[in-house]
């Protein structure tokens, strides 16, 4: 059974249809990259999978581990092991990072039938995971994302991923706003988290990230559909030729 | 006859009648100065009357309707027997404090820190005892600056007040721990209480004063309380005022602070419970280089009505005032914030900041905010901001996307909202206690 099975997914926000029949199968252990021009629906797909309520699914289905994902609330999906690394992590002044992560980990562990970690063990884990992405562990005393630089915010998302150990991780343009060193650190972190029972969907605008996180599959999304799939070479081709040739091939105006 | 009936049902009439009936006991006969003052006050109250529906200062708070209720007006309220164990509920864990207990507005010496345990020269006693034992000191301060000419509730309190606490700190005295005043309400019949407190902090002395109000009654009460604070030159006062009464307790809590040169006053008014609560915090700078910080947190639930009126009178140049009030209104509760800043014509180099932020959680909760800046000097810096909104949905989604339930996510967000007021509390055990109370309230 596939970990994730998206069938003919249609979604809209207000009256605007954005996803127009997405099909995608992701197996545990795989890394899928989804590329595509601005406005093609990549981030919408991530949001719909994570359970953002602004979007209305009008058609199709999504099976996660055989269960109907679309019937679950956002927090239920997270506890089931779906993780979205946000493109724009929101700043939450006054919400202490350590408190937030302790609650998140507690909720997820409880769902898995595990007791909460002892405080010392939790702190040790925070330190270990922070080092994985080159984050200063003192960030646990700060408010969630508050005053974090763009790079720190992205690292913090991967840090949370490492801590919460999801089965399906969706990275929504995690590379945007990162300089080359930060990009490499973040990619190293992700690579260390790759495993046979975890899948990644890496949404990106540029091929650059895929030099570091080498995908098993590359999909091209245009106008709300996945119009082409291939291996990592497809990303190189896109880098070279841009997206217009695909639009032309599928009969859309460039 | 019809006219007479109409007049006698006005709530004011009940108070005027009670005053005449109780004149002998309520007037503290031995003190001629007090007798005259009380006569003046009741006359003033009669002339002013309770605020009508058009009174601007009471626009959003139906005080006169609340006062239609027939409360018993007694000079000496009944005194239930309370033990230390009863009062343990009012104690703040880990807080070592000088302890004052008032029950139904009356000072209870047996439950309070004895005078012998206080540092030399410090007076911490009942208002009544202070009037008798320290007549000169008492007369110098009691009601000397109280604006009962224009405020009917101050006039009413002055006419009736018999007890409360009196605290005097001599010059250059720094108490080694806070003073915790517990006001405990426990009554069997609906009662009108009017305690009156006087705090005198002489020059360069410093005080941490915590006042917490509690109630344990099914009967309704209305407390019309007055606290006068005289803060001497270079003195420092941190004042924590906690409303923890239950939903049968309404009241008007008027605090008037007078600041001499180079003094500092910090007021934290935290309203977590009650029925109808009106907090009046008034600060007047009377000497240059004074500093006042006013923090407020109000959490409405049920049909609570919480009205915060602040007034900062920059009567002299070179003073700084800073206000931060935050409210969270749930269920069908109502919040009001009215922040007045008056900068008088010669009060140059004034710095005044005011911020009020509220979250309204339901369709039936209400928030009314009104900044009121009256600036008559030209070389001043004054800013104010008011914002009212809902919880940050994007923030809630972020927390839920990490597995937190919607209840937990809301709780963390609400606690975070309250955090910057709670963080201003300098007494660590008190801050921890309130952190817990607020977290429990929201289920964090």
C-alpha cells in the first residue's frame, strides 16, 4: 500500500479553482520533488494535504496509509504523521518555543501510545535535533519564530521535523530565502532524516535544492495538474529550458 | 404621593436614608474633622447623584441598573468566623509577605501580621485605629486629595467608610517583603461594602503592595472601595491589584495615587473574576521626574462586565507615563477600556504612552475602547494605540499543524497574549501564581 495516494484532486479557494485533478502516488522511503512555475498550485497542494481550511476540496480523494486524509482535522493529520514545513512560518510572540515543542511532541507520542518524555530527555533531544540543522539550542527560550531570521525560520522547520519524526514530510519552498551555506545545512539535515519508512514531498521553484536533496521522482505542476513526471534529470532539463516548453507541449499558452 | 414614591425608589434615596439612620455609628463621633467631612461628602453625593444613562464616564457600564438592586447598607457588616485555614486559599504559594486580612471591609487584627513583627516606624493597622492612634498623621492624609467633589462614588465612600487598612512607611524604609492585603467577602445577605484604604510611602521608601479580593458567597455584594496612595519624593511603589471575587461580587475599585518628585508608581490591575467590575486608576504627578506604569489584564467570561478607567494627570513637567492594558473577552462578557491622559499647559517634556489590545472570542462578547488624550502643552511626546480583534487564525493553524488540539492551540495563543502583562510582575511567586491561574483558565 502506498503511503500517500492522491486521486483526481480538485480544490478551490473562494471561487477560484486551483487544483484541477492532481494524481500522485508516494511510497514510504521515497523523495518526490514537485516543481512548477509560480501560481501552478504547488503550495495549494501542500496546504490541502496539511489541512488548511481556507481551501475547499471539490472532487477527488487522498488516502494516507489507506485512510481518508481529507476527513481528518489538521491536528489529527499531524498526529498521524503528516508534517508541513511552512513556506512562511508565522511568528508567535509569547508562545515559548520549548513549551510549544513539548506539547507537540507529547500529543504525537500520546497518539502513538508513548508516554511523554522526561524533561531531561526532552531537553537532550532538543539539543541533538537543533545541532542537526545548525540551530543555536538557546532558541528554545525564545518565542516561536519571533525575531528569527529567514534562514533561522527555515532551519527551525526542519528542526521540528527532526523532533517530531513524521512519516510524510512536505517541504514547501524550504529553499526560498536561504543562502548557499544555509541551504546546504538544511539539505544535510533532511538527508539525515531520510529513511525507508519516511517519505518526502519537496516543493521547490528551483533545481538548486535538488542538487543537495536528490529526489527519486520529479513532477512538474502546471495550471493545477501534474503534467510530467520523471527522475532527477527532469529537474535539470527544467533548469536549462524553463517551464515554457512544457506549457507549449501540453497546449497551454506560454 | 406618586412623586414621593418615585423619589424614594431612586437608589440614592436608600443611601441618604441609611446615612441619617446610621449617623451616630458611621460618623466616628470622636473625630470632629471626620464628622464634618462625612457631612460634606453625603451632601455632595446627594447633589451629584448616581451617573445617569448619559454620563460619558459610564456610557458602556450600566452602573445605575446594578445599583437598583436592594443591597443592605450597614455601618458594621456581619463578621463570619474565619480561620487561617479558610484564608489559606487566598495565600500566594511561596510568597513571604506581611499579611493584612479584611473581612467584609473590616480589618481583622487577629488574622493580620501584628505590629510587633513590623520594622520600626512602620504602621500597618486598621483605618479606624489609625484615626484614633495617629490623629495627626491620619488627618494629614485621609481624603485630603480625594476628588469627591466630582465623583459620586468617592463621595459615597467617604460618607460611609468606617474601616479599611492604613499603611505608613517612614522615609528611606524598604520593606523586606511585600504587604499582602486579602479582602475576603463572605455574607449571607446582599450587602453594600465601602472599605477605604490609605497608603503613605514617605520619601525614598519603597513598597510592594498586593491587594487581592476574594468572595465566597451566594449572596450578592457591591463593593465601593477607595485606595489612596501618597507617594513621597523618590519613593517607589509597585501595586498589584487582583480581582478574584466570584460572580456574585460587583464593585467599583477606585485607586488614586499622588506622586511627588522623582517617585515611581507601578500599578497592575488584573481582573479575573467578578460580576460587574469597574477599576478606576488615577495617577497625578505632583512633582517633576515622576514615573508611572499602569498594566492591566482583564479576562471576561459568562456575563462579566469589566470596565477599566485610567486617568493620568500630567500636572507638572518632565514625567513619564506608560500604560498597557490587555483583555480577553469570552462568552457574553463585556470589556471596557477608557484611558485618559491629561497633559496640563505647563507640563512640558511629558512622555505618555498608552496601548490597549483586546481579543474578543465570541459573537456575543463585546469590547469598547476609548483613548482620551487631552494635551495642552506643546513640547510633549504622547502616543496611544488600541486594537481589538480575534485570535490569530494563522497561528492556531501553525500549532495544530504540529499536532496540538484546537483547544490547546487556542490556550497557548491566549496565554501568549496575556504574557507581556504577566511578565511585568516583578514578584516572582506572584508571577508564577498568576501564570498558572491564567493557564488553567484557558486550559493550557
